[in-house]
C-alpha cells in the first residue's frame, strides 16, 4: 500500500508520462526505494542518487535505472542530463535541501517539475532529522525569493510535499511573447 506522499508523486508521474512517454526522472535520496520503485517504471529513464551504496539493492530491478552512489553535491557537479521530473528527499536540513534544489534547477527542463518532500512538518516532533527536519524552510524560501521563476504549492499532510514547476509564466509557450 502506498503512503500519502507516494500516491501524490505517482499520480503526477502518471500524468506527466502519459503526455510525454520520453520523460526522464531523477530521485535525489532513494533510501529504501519505496517511491522510486513505484515511479521509475513509468519513465524512459529513471536516475537514482543516494550516498548509501546499499540503497542500490532496493532499486536495482528497474531496467531503466541510471544509478549513482554519490552525495547529491557530487552528482549535481557532474550532471549533464536534463530531467522532466525530480524528487528531492535526500537531506532534511534546509541548507542542503536548498542547495540540492538550486543545484538541480539548471538540469530541469522548462515546465519541468521538482517535488520536495518534508515541507510541512505535522508537529514540533516532526522537526527532527529522522522526520522532516527544517526542509519546510526551503519551500518557504522558494516561495518568497524565487516566485518569478517557479510556481509552488505545498500539500499539507504526511509531512508535506511541495510541487514546484519551473516556469516564468503560467503557459510556457507564451514566455517569448
């Protein structure tokens, strides 16, 4: 059974890949592969990044897998691929999640989606690193400081997921007009 944030991510991935069967997915922080294994089969390519080499064992069955046993900073510094959808769930510190976001943005296609997990801690207890940490500050920072380049909405349950669309205008093809 999928948990709430997995249902949201899977629904978004299905809609995206139905309209674009060539879409490419990136997950920063695959951990046990729970989200990755649900979403990856829908995409032409699915890139997984995790500093824990053991994470590979959970996701290796995906035929379209491009695996990187690295810290997110190291992956981003060598990245050359562009992605249609990115899920960030690697580090629950505001500074690192913002760094991951800002680092991966150049590799997200126009109109692409970035999903950021743990952006609505349910209680003060959920501010611990084993839960959401202070990643909610990253969503708030994007909303306050990057609103000309991104649309953002935070779904306020299951520790929150923020859906961020890379777009300067509501309709991308109007950007040059």
